C-alpha cells in the first residue's frame, strides 16, 4: 500500500494534457506548427475560392464605349461581378445570371447601340436656336430609323443619313430630300429583295416628300443593294435571274417528285434550262377581208331612174340654141319647133337616166395583244439515269443497263412532268449510264478529350478532385501530425490512464510493488524511484514482468477497471 500512496497523483484532463504537451515543444517547433497551420488554412481557402469561382459568359459583345459604360454602371449598382474583354467591347458576367441580366438591362433600354433617338429632345434646353432644334430632330429621326432597321433578323447594325434641304418659298428652287442607309449584316446572312424594298419604303414614308428612288441602301462591304435597272441595258437584272432560277428549280423538283418513287433517290440527276422571255409587247391590229360569194351580205342598196320628154339640145351651138322657144307672136301659120314636133308625133320620153348603188358588209378583225412578262419560250431538259442493280441467285449485286421499255417509260414521265411542248422547240435528252461512286472523305471522330461535353465534365471532376486532394493532404500531412504531437496517446483517458506515459508509470508501479514487498521505507523508495531514468524504468518493468506476469496482469486489470487502487497509477 505504500507504493500506491507514493504513486497516487491527480490525473490531468485531455485539454490539460494538450496544453502540457504544447508547452513541452521548443520555440522552433511551435513556430513551425503555426506556419504549417497558417499555410494549410490559406491553401484550403484558396482552393475553395478557386473551386467555387463562377463561370463567365458573354453578356454583350461589340458594344460601343458609351453603351459599355452605361452597362457597367448598371451592373455595379446591382453588385454584379463582371469582366471586360476585347478592349472593352465585350462584357462578361456569371453564366447563371446572363439571361436575367439581359432582361434587366433591356428594361432600362440598354444597350442603345451607340445611337441617339428622340430621347435627345427630352434634354432640350431653353434658348436653343432653330437651327440646333432642326439638327437635333434630324439626329433623333436618323437614330430611330436605324434602331428600327436593326430589329431585322439579318441586320446587326445600321446607320441612316438624311439630307433634308432647307425649305424655300420659290418652287423653282425647291429640292427633294435624299437618304442613305448602311447596314451591317450578320455573317452568312443576306437581305432579300422584299426586305430591301421594305427598308426603302420605311425611310421614304418617315421623311416628308422623300421619294423611294431617292433612297440608297448599301451593305458593310460597300455593295449597292438598291441598284436600279438601266433601261438601256440588255442583260438581266438580279430579280430576273432569280426568277429564272426559280423556274428551273421548279421544273427540276417536278422531275424529282415523279422519278424518286420509281428509280429511288440518288439514282438519277436532272437539269433544266429555261429560256424565259422578259420582253413586254403590246400589239393592236385591224384587218379587213372581202366576203366570199355565199356569205355576201348587203348592207344598203339605192337605185335611181330619171325619164324626161324634153329633147336633147339640137341645132347650132350657141346662145340661141340653148334657149327655149319664145311664145308665138305670129299668126297660127308659124311653123313649130323641130323638137316639139317629134315629141308630139311619137308620145314617148325623149331622154331616160338610170343609176343603182349597192353597199356590201366587209369582215373587220380588231386584235389587242399584250404578252405577259416572264413567259417560258423554250425548255431544255437533261436527265441521266443510273443502271439498275440486280441481285443474282448467289446473292451478288450487279449493275445492269436499263431496257428500252424502261427508258421509254422514264422519258414519257419526264415529258409529262415538265409539260413538254414540241411546237415551242423544247428538247429532252435522256441517258442511261453507270454512276461513279464518289469517294467520301471519312470525317474523323472527335476525340473524347476534345468533346466539349466531356471537357466540361472532366473539368468539374478535376475541380472537386483537386479540392478533396488538398483537404486530404492538409488533414493527413499537417493537422493529424500536429494533433498527434499535442494530444495524449490513445487509451490514456482520465479514468483508464494514470499518466501520459504508460511505460514509465507501469515501471514505477512495478518497482514500487516489489520494493514494498521488501519492507523498504517510503522515503528510500521515493528517492530510488526519482533516481531511475525512463529507460531504466522500462527495462526494470520488462524484467519484473518476465519474472512475475501475474503482478503485471493484476496491475493492468486495476487500471482498466478503474478501481480505487488503480486511479493513482
């Protein structure tokens, strides 16, 4: 019992044990532990911030400097992180908020495209001259028209320039306004003729007294899109060439539609060339033809007959012969005139006149012919047909030329499909020949490490792997060794371990037990134990344990069971 009294001492708590072990470290060890802990915390913080760094996507690109400044100001007011790239023309924001921010900025009228509209008139100051008012109005009108043109899907940007002359009180000095439009098209896009005409009419309708032919539209490459056709030019303009292509394409589709079910897709090729007449002619004619005898029709008929008993003038020509006889003044014996005597003797008219007039109907043909613009004058059709693929009884596939009956059926189908007209000079050439197989270039599959989806997944996995690796390294290489240094060893709890050094305690307890059996005074026993070093205590414990294992087992049992006799050891 003396040994137990000597070795009995209060057992420190785990926290006190940590403090004691920390105090036992040297100044260099404490500094190294503090640096390692600080580096570990900084490394964990940096990796966490890197892993949680948001992915940026483009909010707006190719923005003007003024619009860029307004957009950045709005983003700063909303505390939204952003990045600027490409010299300030591209603004990037977190990917998960890009769509939301576009809608938010659109509600504020951003971006404005670097154009000034009618909002310029809202800041009008008092005392501005009439000239400045007119200039501001013209600038606002140009900006509004440019914004409207930019709303087209094919247009990425537009500028409008208006030349509005000063109004004059004299009609002879009056000038008409003109307009010029520059459009920047998206890559691979083009404006259709109807869209160009729409832009022209939009500008003409927005400016008073502006005619459509005074509006010019060009693209970003300087190509004039509103080129008017020269009436002296004999060539076809772009509209007419487009119409010819549509006509030829329409006939080609007819042939494909009728031959695809018969020959199969890819077993024939058809090409149609159309000669289109774009001449606009008007003809008026009036033709008269005599009616034949059976179809004679009398329009009007007039006959005239004149009878008179006056004799014709006779005698010597002169005034006397042309005058009627004078009344008789002589006696009755005066002889009568010769003409009167003849009339009295015969009793018939001396002079008779007949005339007849007949009018017949004549044929009259009046024609007014106006030929339509763009009529087909002639078609040239060429069709080549691939050989038929026959399968032999052995299963081999062989190309065989088509028979005359098959070619005749195909020829008839093509004729009916295109509306073949021999009278206008249409031609059709049908040929049967084996097709040459085109060598297809094998498109190499994109490697898995170049696939965008795979790359995104790998980046995400790598990000988390690096984060977990750093955490494991810090815990395994820094935190655990540091805790192992300052924490008490496992199994040395307040109720099970008498001291932080179990080997030395066991050696001291065994030595005290043995010396107590020899009836050594406590003062001598304590002095002997104090003189023994740690190595001697361990060696002495091994020696005693080898000689008396029962004593060691009993001592361990007391420690583990937490008996009152073991609390002090």
